[in-house]
C-alpha cells in the first residue's frame, strides 16, 4: 500500500482543461450548484434559528445545552452499553468465523432505533402526560402507550422475519465476500 499522496492520483480524476467551471471546481471542490444549495440551507437554518429565538432565547439555549448534555452524558453511554450487550449475547452461539451475529445485531439495532425515535417524538402522548391532544386526535390519551408498544413489537417481528429469511436463503453477508454463502 502506498502513502496517501500516491493513492490519491489513482482515484481522483484530474479536472478537464476545457471545462468552464474548472477553476471554480478546482478551488471549491464541487459545482457552483452545490455551493448555492449549501448557502441556501445555511440561510434557512439562520432564519429558523432567529424565529426560534424570538420567544424565549434563554429557554431555547438552555434546552439545547440540556439536550446535548442529556444525550452525551446519559443516553449515549446507555445505548452503547445496550449495543455491546446485544453483540455479546448474539456472538456467543456463533461458529468460528461466521458473521451472522453482526447481521443479527443489525436486526436488533434498526427496530430499536426506529422505536426510540418514535418514543422521542411522541413521548408526551406515549406517557399520557398531555390531555389536550384528545380534542385534536379524537382519541383518549391512554391509547398511545399500547399503540407504541404494538408498533415496537411489529418492528421487531418484521426485522426478525427478515433475518430468518436471510438466514434461510443464505443471503447474510459474510465479511467482505459480498453476501455469498459459505461453501461448507
């Protein structure tokens, strides 16, 4: 393997000399359309931030800092430990060299992530803490926990079914082989 400068020439195509945007693309690294879209997205984010800060700037700033601290100091270690536990649990029954535990872990990660996002978005309804949604949704506030649990169970069941089909057909990826089943 060569040094990074040696490898760069093998993968990066030199810019065409006759292109009208060559100097811009060479300096910026992408097309002018990319720069325009980035600037528009920054302008939109600034507008949204200013609108958000109009009401209670100190409360919004405290909310952002609190959310960052809660995520980094509490939630990240919790779901990292849970992921490690799932990897170890699913890795115990595997034969030497088989990659099925990794596929099994991913079939736990995805439904857990989707369920967690649903809980994060709808937590006041799921925990039954908001009564005024009854008028908007036409549903009593105590049905959302059961429905979230059913959705979560359905996500895990569907993911388990997909894993079972992948294992049965031998389409689980095995290392760098690109999904080819073991010959033995």
